[in-house]
DNA sequence: CGTGAATGTCCAATATATTGAACATATGAT
DNA sequence: ATCATATGTTCAATATATTGGACATTCACG
């Protein structure tokens, strides 16, 4: 009951943690839910969830929407998120880089970051192909499933990485397990080479390219291409060059934060 | 100690409320602060603020940034805000409407909403004039100071409005007090006419136009123009027509929410 | 060096938040 | 009508979160 305690056998949950659990759950679901449903699905006491939901409603963090007492993320969160975006102003340049990538490659281009201990697509430009390959923006995905994942944890030591990634995230959607040792080796390779590419391990027809967007000396984000396997292999060098160009234009100096 | 209690002479503050007070404070300041500074400036016990800040850091709601242990809004808030924006998808159309307004009028065009009991500019296109007239996006402003404010509270009864707007918000920046009765009369006028225009009461050289963006039967937001007084008066009818057109394109049906 | 301000940590006391369980109500199926 | 399920409300018990204050450290400055 020390290393992996978290919220397992514990007695009471702290309101704040539970509150953000509710917010994250609504984000995952991407739809308004009744407090009762939330309680059932996250396994929290109903009275607690009702209490917290009411508090969050009073603060504008949640809003009634969809009728029948259903709640979803509120406007206040939009304002807070906008303030974050404004402070770490990556959006404008990011959109430009994705635009350029999409023009140059006609493939699906993504800007990805860590969301806690998960990987998430922050922004995306879909490719110009008749069959589009795309993930949903804002969905949380286990880090080991993605090419970007290798780069986003490369600043940690092996021990830190294994402590950081939930063990069950090494299980692929098909059910097979990815050997953590193999994963760590790929992380170090990605760190050395400054990029990572592979045939996706979550499907059988895509090839993924990822390069880091550096900030303060580590990969704060990645730029990725998701391509059909044959195209990816055929254009590998050109695509990598495009990605590196784009990432360089976004990367910050290695030592200084954006604002002093 | 009942109507205006809130957090005045109370004993202990609830962690959740304090937490969002911290987040809102950082948003207002628009810069990273040390926990100690936050505690001093919002008048909260230091030990509480340190405790909460650590909790929020663990959740990714706050982040260390700017060095020296300073904290600011975190990435998680960006993700949550993006989910809100995605759900109530007003951004794309909104930008288009502002673009069109800016083209047609060459004046500063704004998209505004309520943030709790304050008015805030959510998005803005600055005018093409040599001397630009602009407010900061994301700043909270007392409702009675703005033309939009008349529309944004028009769905409430007079009593609700007076209970909703903090009494001190009727004091203008110059120090004079705006008569709540006069304000309520203007609210009703705005409601009847479907727009509100006036020479700004917070400066001496602008004229403001506001029209409602309707959703579920009330003004969910406003579109505004901020113009030099002479231009505003000279082009009044044309500007109003442009605004109404734009607002109509954004407005939703009166009864149904966007997604059932 | 001594002093005061700014910053962060620690801890015990107690005010209270979280929780389980009981209760209330509506709805739909049999 | 009867039962089961889903939903929301209420309340008292107690585990604990919030808080004041003591303490430690750093820094600037006379």
C-alpha cells in the first residue's frame, strides 16, 4: 500500500480528485451524462457525485445540457483552456505547420502531446486521400501504442518510464502484450535518431512517422504523419524531411522557457 | 448572513471552491505566480494554497512554468476546454461571422459571452483603422459597463438580474454610479428591439453596437462592433444590418439544444 | 553581522466533507 | 396491480481536509 496505492483500497476519495475524475470522464465520453450515470460508470458513491456535480455547476465548470438533468463540461473550462492556449501560444504556428505538412504530403498530419500518462492528438489535418486515415482528436491512447509515444517519454530514465506508464497500457488492442524492454529500446533509438517510424501496431495497414517538437530540452509534443503502408515506405525520406522541417519551425531553444 | 454570505465571514472555505478561485485568479492575472503570491493576493491561508496547488499540479490542472516555483494553468485545462469547444461547436462559424463583419465594416468586431456574473470578450477581429479600438480577449468586465450586457441578461426577470449582478458592478470606472433602474429599463428596451447601441459609458470616444446570438430562446452570446463615435452614428443602420445578418447565421432554433 | 521580508514545510486541532443507507418518485414491463 | 430499475434527495457518522501557527531557509540590505 505505498507504491501503487492511488485510490485502490483507500477509504475516502478527495473531492478535488473526484471532481477532475468526473471532468475527465465526461471528456472521454464526449457527451452529456446524468449524475447517476457518472456515478455508476466511474464507480463512485452517488451522493458524492451529486454533491460534486452541484458544486461544479455552481462554478460554471459543468453545465446542464441535453435535457433530463444531463451535465457536460462548462463554459468556464473553455475560458481557462483559452487562457492556457494564449499563454503557451503554440496554436497559430501549429496550424500553419500542419497545413504545410498536409500540402506537401497529402497525408494525415497530427500534432500530439501527453495528457497525463496517455497520448492524445491535439490537432489534426486529414489527408487528401479518398480513404482517410484518422484518429479522433482528444482521445486518450496508451503511450506504447503510438510512434509519438517513443519520443514523448524519451527524456525520462528507463525506470521513470516504467513507473510513469500504467502496466496495462503495454497490452495492445488485439490482446497481445508488448515487451516493456523492447519498448524501452525503441525509446532510446528514437531519442538517438530524433524521430521514430513504424508500421502501426494498432492496425495492419498504416505506417506512422513521428518527430519531436522540442521545448526546454525535451519533446514537448510531436508532429506525426499517418500514411498507408506502401506510401509511407515509398516516400519515407521525403516525409521525414518535411516533418523535421516543420518541427524545427515549432521547436524552442533548448534551455529557456517561452517567457522568462 | 443569508443573501450575500458567499465567503464573507465564513469559517472554512471548501477546497473545490478555493481551487477554482485560484484558477480564475491566474486567468485574470494572465501570468505564472508563486503559491505564496497567490495566497497573499486572494487572501487565502498559505497552507491551504500550497496544499491545493500541489493537488492541482498532480492533476495537470496547474503546471510549473516561469521558474522559481511559479505555477500557471495547465495542459489539462486546455484539453477540457477543447472538449467543450468541440461539443458546442460555435468556433468555426463564429470566426467566419467575425471575418465577414470585419470585411463589411472595417470596425472592431467581437463575440462576447457571460463568464459567471461578468462579461467577457471570447473572440475578436480588430478593425482596419489606423487607431485600433480593442479590449483584451478573456478579461472579465462588469455587465453594466457594456452594450452586450443589456442583452445577455435580458432573459431574466428584473429581480433575478439585480440578484445576479454584483451591486458594486454598477459603479463605472470613473467612480460614478449607474442607476440600476435605468439599467433595467435599457435591458427591457434591448430585449424588445433585439439590439442595443450606445456611446460607451467606459470611455468618451467609442460607440458600441450589440446584437444577440440566440440559443434555446435567450441570448447565449452577442456580436458587437466597437467604433469611433462619428463613424458609428454615420453608419448606424448599415452596421446594425450587418450585425443582425451575422447573428442570424449563428443563432440556433429557439427550443432545441444543439444535440439532443 | 543582524534584521526583516519572502518563501516553503510541517503539524495538530477541529470544522466539515464524504459517504452509506434509507427514503421518495417515476417509468416500464409482466 | 406488482415488481424492478433508474433517478434524485436527505441525513447522520466519522474520516479527513482546512487552517493557524511554529519552524526553516534564503535573500537583500544596512
